[in-house]
C-alpha cells in the first residue's frame, strides 16, 4: 500500500476526511471532514491567521464576503473570459478529460499549461493519444469555463457565479475598507472562506477539489513607493527559487539565494511579494515540512493568470505526485481595481498628499465635435456636457479597457474622444494601488501536514503532527476501570477541558492499545491516572514522539501541557 493510500485509509477509519455524499457513491472533487479533520483544518487556519494577519494588526484586516457574486463582477475581473481549462472527450465512451493533463500522462511531455486548444489537438493527433479508459478516439480540444453558474433569486436573467477565489470580494469592497481604516497605505485585506472551481476531472483527493477553503491576502501599496520595511529583517533569509528566466531555459534544479539577492536580480519584482514568500516558507516549515522539501517556481507568461505580472508557486514535495503547489504569490498590479472601477463606474483612486510638489500626469479629454454632431445630432449638448463632467483619466482608462463606455446613458466610443496627456506640478498624487497577493489552499495543507507527520514505529502508526495544530491536545487514560481511579481520571479530564484543552477520554482496552490509538491520531500527550495518583496527586505524562514518561502534579498539569504544546518543555 502506498503512503497516500495508507493516509487515506487512516483518514477514513479515524475520522479525518472521506468522499462527500459517500452513501450515494461520492462525487469527485468534494470532501467531508470528520471530527478530527475539522479540528486539524481549523488549527492550520488559525496558524495561517497568526502568521499573516494577527502579526500585522496595524495594517492588515480580515473581512468576510459572499460566495455568490453577480455576473458583472466576474466580467470585470476577467474570469468569464480567461478562467477556463482545456477539455477533450472520448468519442466512444464519452468520458471527458483535461486535455493537457491527459497528454502529459500519455506522452511524458511536461509544462503544457498555457498551450492553446489547437496546439494540444496537434499533439494528440501527432502522438496518437487515445482515451485512457477505452482506447477510443478523442474529440477536438475545447475550452471549458470553470465557474459554477447560478441564478440569483427567481429571475433567470439575474445571473450569478460562485467565486473561484476570495480576492474579488476584497477588491469590490476595497474603498469601503480603505476609508474605514483612515485611508492609509499600505493596507492589507485578508479573507478565509469557501470557493468553487468546476474542475474537469479532479482525481487527486484533497489536492484537487471542486469546493475548497482558500486563505488569501491582498496587500495594496503605492507602486511608486513599494518599500516594505518588514522585509529588512529577512534580507539574508534564503529561498529556493526557480526564477522565470531559468524556467524558460528548461532548468529543473532550483537555486538558493537570499531575499536581498532575489530582489536585486529582479527574480522577485517587488518586496511585498518577497516578504510574503518568506512568511510562507516559515509557515509551511511550522506545519512540519522541511526546507529541502520546499521551493518556489515562477510561472511563465503563458501559464500566469490574466491579472498577474509575476507569479511564484510555492511547492512542496509529496510522495505520490512529486512537487505540488500549496500557495501562489502573484503580483496583480492594479489590474483588478482598474477593471472594477471601469465596469462599476466607481472610483478606485487613492489620493496621496505629499510634502513637496512633484511632476504628475494630467489627462484632458477633447471631444471630436464633428463626429459627435453626426452621431448624436439631437443630444449633442447633453453628450458634450456628460463628457465635461466625467473624470478624463477615468474615461481614458475605461475606453482603453473596453473600447466603449456608457456615460449618462450615451455610448462613448474611442473614436469620438481624443486625449491630451500633459504634465503639471502638484502636491497630491492620484493613483490606483498595486496589489501583492499570497493565496493558500487549506485542504491541500491538511494532506501535506498528514503526509509529513505520518510514521510507523514497530508496525504502529504514529502521526507526529506539530503539537500546536494537533486536533486533540491530550488523552486521559485511567489505568484500570475500578475503584477510585476512573473518578479521578474524569476529574482530570474535566479540569483540563475547563482550561481550554481538547481532551479525549479513553478507558477501553489495554493501556498499550490505548496509547497506540492516541498515537495514531497525533495526540501529543497522554495522561495516565494510576494508583500512585491517588496517593500523591501526580499523573504519568507520556510524549507521543519519544514515548518517554514523567510524573507531573495534577495542580501543575495545565501549565505543563501548555508549555509542552508551545515547545517550551521536553519530556
């Protein structure tokens, strides 16, 4: 049995996770989390919150926005146009597959993400790729929209989509948060929540799901002043990188460079992305993944999302699939805010007061009178008035993005307005902030944590989870089920629960078997109540990883366990 299969078997048997709607045969890409899996997932989430939100309380704020958003949001974000995968269908058995993945498995080719349907169809034809299920011929390659579509309310024309990322809710509410937090930059908005992606053929358990939890942060900053003071502490921190220039050359061995070197050589384009990459490395390290199993690999332009000027995937090495992505680090520029400003008509500008005058761009809109008279003869005066009232720089961005724009009911096209770009001195700068984004998939991290914690000792499974994310903190074990020992054990159990610990009580079977059950689900500490406990109020405390034991007074037990969980005490 492979390591992956052993983990999945353990997860089902002990209550971590299993396929959703299991009694109906399950549905690919959907997972249920059991009691232990829920707690483990929640603890990983809390650790992410500590690393990325709570230590930055002066400028990063967590919010919550809906999963379903109107169609216009995803039209503006570009997802309706770009959030697609390539699909191919077997003409015999009608099974459908993600085309690039199918070709990679069948031919050994790699890095096909970003290839066009035509290019993939040529490979299928040239390599003679057939259906892996029945050997049948394959259809032409087509694009498939990955958004889940729905209607909002009883009106079919009110179309909505389930969000594929939490980011858009943070972009659409940016100005509201910015104003409530006294209009200061940089400012970060974080969100943890469910997202949905209608994957073509998810077949990798927790690694590729149709519904999953995303942990995202959008850091808004002035692109003319992208400095990040926090990075100074980590300039000598080393990262294992495969920069874009190396990926383009087909280099597969990553380099190890300091953060300072990565910024100097433009391997990483801005310091905020570099800062979050350092935090990501340290966060994953605390989840039990060693540095030599981590790396950051740049995506080529053809592979990057439509909004990104640079993207690094943080990858970790797993037994079954090799390198898999656990987080993405995108430099989203001002793309999202700019597009939402244009599509919504709401300003997304930040005004920055300076202590000196600087040279700034000034945009002047010059209506083409002859064309406007010809096209809007009856409404000429109203069109001219509308053009005079709209912000010229806003109108230019709208026309540059869309080619046409509705201004007070009049469709303004690029050919009826000229723009004159000038310069002037001002002590106020108007700009749309740029964005650096770290984004993590939580379910993938659950699997990665379990694989890195899984071990077998003397044919027994010991799940050596990091202590602070273990779903259960302590198990209380009465040595025997007679006399005063069970009552004392239950007292200790209730006392520890009242102090905030997650405690399991187990009185079934031999003490050795109970230790094994606790080790298998990663409980860091076992507390055994025995005859000596009744004499001197001490208990036996056993370390899951070393199996070493010591005696601890019951009165000192809560502080001892807390120190042990935080790594301050060893047994």
